[in-house]
């Protein structure tokens, strides 16, 4: 699939270039990218509302699309009438619509407003109804373009649960979103678009990290990451089942970076050694819940760095971030680092985690301003942490001290 | 391509029917007089034209045959048949822009849009025939059996309206000038059709021009079945129908040809 030029005069503008991928039945793919990277254009081409200048799209089955909030809704008509109209547009017969109407209304939870003109609906009601119509009509391909972000979390969860059930029945889902958490939780694969070209296609965790690097890292670091991931994928054929770390989901999380290539450009700081230690200073892998552990790593400086911050992230095997923090949050960044100096960063953490295997990642970055930073080096999933079973059985990620009391009423 | 053309109505007739009903209802939903405007508008226009033509121009209907039908009724009939054509066509240039969501954001059979416009024009014309029925009952105390053929007389007009609307709306997506051109085209069409006068009033020398106009036959036929109680000439009617079908085919072809680019230019 290729792009299309903008006919509004001036130089041709390729909204998409050399984008090519498949989505199988029952698979969901998340499309990430900055604003203007071509995501919406790509979706329109998939749906057939836009024609690609070169290339082709092959889709099999009925397409349900949520491309824009309220598209296809006539404001003066009631919700019920709009449901009928949209279902007819999707190609359903009157009988099929009648059969599905109850289900759609139950899902949308609009209540009595369903018989009111749609122009009085709030945006949340719009998206509930729109999603209900598109999804309950059992499309073979479901395409969603950032429209769900308008709904509240409860609704979003309901939608994603429904999408899971659709997937089990063989529906393919194509999702565009800015929420990387959504992509990691609900998508099987992810695609990263940047300025119209495919920058990555693969397992969600890798692509999400690449996306974060694209957003927050400087260009050199990002290019190094791209090169390294290519080398890594040729070196190791088995895809990593482990997720890449995030320092914090609101701050810039780390990108998937293996050992930095010693020949790759100027590296201004390097993490030279690391260890996870217990309270006696011995290196250990197994810990009991609640035990104190110290993550200690050494950074060698090769350049002047005004303000250096260090971050750590602990992730579960599935890639869920259990905990992340940074020296920046504690106001304990290292100031005025010079060439040739080396520093130790120590994070003393009380491991109140449930039993399981966790991966620890850590990184150093240069702080550039409020909320902005550039990575200097990072180590991903380099330390394995195994937390043993506590005395009482618990489940989940966080080990919260609980005391139970019971009273019997008369 | 032909297969697509023939299978299209079956797949989409429910959609077109539903959208036509919505469109007609939506015109008047929310307004105070509601559907009454449907009748009020042509009646008011008729009153104005009647006044101007008979009192100021001192015109006569000018043929012995239709002398019995009141001037107003003949004029009105011509008017509503012509409106069945002019109303969709006048909306054609901006039709796709008015439904830009359906072009870009929804998987939608866009050919339905000119079809809905033409059908709603036809349905409205049928509704607007009600005052004629009332007028006939008052004037003649009887209704000619041919009055029931009126919708059939409208059919060539609807087909023609679809064809022209499809072409103009397709080009109109690309060229905004078309809206100006269409206005002129319709005004010319109005005066070159026997709306205000019967076709017999036209001098022999230029009558061929009027015969070329497909609307002429339909207007005259409508007058014949409603006011004169005479069924239309069979061959003439077939010819009108054939012209309409030709317009449908050409219009559909042009629309489908230009369709892929709509999302780009709107």
C-alpha cells in the first residue's frame, strides 16, 4: 500500500509510503505514531473510503469502522433511527437489524435518550452508540480510529472486552490510539508509523518502546536504537518474550536497547556494571516479599552532563510495569558530571511484590528541561528478580500488608 | 459493470427507501408548520405566478383544448413536475460536500445520495399533487381515472433527475464553479419547458427545441392524465422512459468513474 499526493497545489505530499502489512483473522494490530504520521489516512485506505495512489488493499468480509465521532449520524434523528440507518449502511437487512437492536441498545446504555434526537447527545453517548452499532453488527474487520478515547474508562474497558470476544470469533481488529497501555494490553502486534513510513512492525512491547524512544529520545539515540534492533533481530531469532522497561509511563520510558554498539557514535555516558544486592551486600536473585533490595549500577561519564537522572523499572513477565521511579522524582539528580568521572546510583527498594519473576531495567538520561530528557544509556531486563511466596497466599502484583478481622452480626 | 448496475438496486433499495423517508421527514422536522410547508410552498408560488401572469401579463392559456382547465391548475401541474427535476439538481453541486462524513469516514455506497435526492423529489411531487386532486373535485366534481397514472408520468423525470444529479454532484465535488452554472441551467430549463404555457403555444419554428427537452413530454403527460383525463401517447411515453434510463446509465457511469477521487478532494 502506498500513499497519495495532496492535490491542493504545491509539491506532492506523500501521506504514506511503502506501508505494507497483513492482519490475520482474529488478530488485533495497534497503530502508533505521532500526529500527522499518516495513521488516519491508512485507516481510510483500509476501509476503502480513500483510494491509494499506488498499491492495493485486499480485505475479506464486512468492515465496521469507527473513524470519527458521530460520522454517519444525522443529528435530527433519534438514536434508534440512526442505529437503523447505520446498520443499513453496513448492509444489514431490516430483519437482521431488528434482531440486533436489543443487543445494541443494551450495550450502549443510552437509556431513554435513545428516542431523542442525536444532536443533544454528549460525546460519550455518541461514542457508546457508535461503537455499539459497529461492533454488535459483527463485522469481520473492525477499524477504530482514536474515537474510543472520548469514552470513560469503564466504557473503554467494556469495549475492549467486547473486542476480545469479537477476536475469538475471528474478527480482525485494527486500532489506532495514542494510549500505549491500550496497545500493550489488547493488541497482538503493533505498527509504528512516522511521517508516512513504517518504522516498525512487530510485538507490541518492542514497538511501544520504539514509539517512546521516537517521542522522547533525541535523534541519535533513536537511530542507534533502530540499528540495534535490526542487528538484534538478525542475531537472535527468538522474539523476546520479555517486555522492554519503562521508567514511568508518563515520563519517557526506555526504548528496547541491547548493549550499545561500541562503534556507534559518541556515547556520552555508559552503564558499566550493575547488581541487585541484599541488605548484606551480596548479589541475589531470590527475595522474600517485603525484603529490602538494593539496585546498584555504575555510570561512567564521557562528556560533560549538566544534570543526569537515573531511573529504574520493574516489570512482570507479561510486561506490566510493577514499579518505576527516577532520581528526578526525588530531586536527587546528579549535577555537573564531567568527563572521566564515574558515579554509582543506588536504589534501595522494599520489595513488597507478590511472588513471581520480575525483570529490572535501568537507565540514565540527561535532563533537558521540564519533563524533557534524552537517554544516555539503558539496560533492559538485565536483572532477574524472583520473589518467593509469602506466608499467606496472595495474588496480583502489589504485596499490600493486610490484616483481616471478622465480626458476626446478631 | 452492467452486473454491478443491475445488482445495485437489490442490495441497496432498503437503504435508499429509508434514507428517502428520512430526508423528507427531516426537511420539516423541527419546524412549526411541519409537512404543511410541503404544500404551502408550491401553492404560494402558484398564487404569485398566477397573479403576475393573469393580472399583469394578461396571459391566457392560449389553446382551445385546455381552455376548460383553470390556468392555475395547469400552471401548478407544470410547476410541480418541473420541481421534481429542479430541486434535486439544484442541490447536486453541493450534495457530496454536504455529506462529507459519508464520503470520508463511513463505508457507504455514495451512489445512493443522488438516488435519494431524485426519489425524494419524486415523492414530494406526488404529495404536492394533492391540491390538484382537491381542485379537480371542486371544479369538475369528478376525478378522471387517469389521475392514478400520475406517478408513472413522473417516473421519466425521476430517472432524468437521478442521471443529471449524479453527473453534476460527481463533477461538483471537484469544481465548485458548478453551483453557479447549475443555477443558470435550471433557470434556462424552466423557461424552455412548458411550465407557464402549453407546448402548443410555442411557435412551430422553435418547437423542436422543446421536443428535445425530455421534461416537456412529462409535463404535458402529467397535465393530460390529471386535468384532461386522457392517457399519454404510448410511444411517446416509452421514448421518455428510454431517455430517462439512458440518463440513469450515463449518470451512474460518470459517478462511479469519478467516485474514487471524492475523498481526496472534499
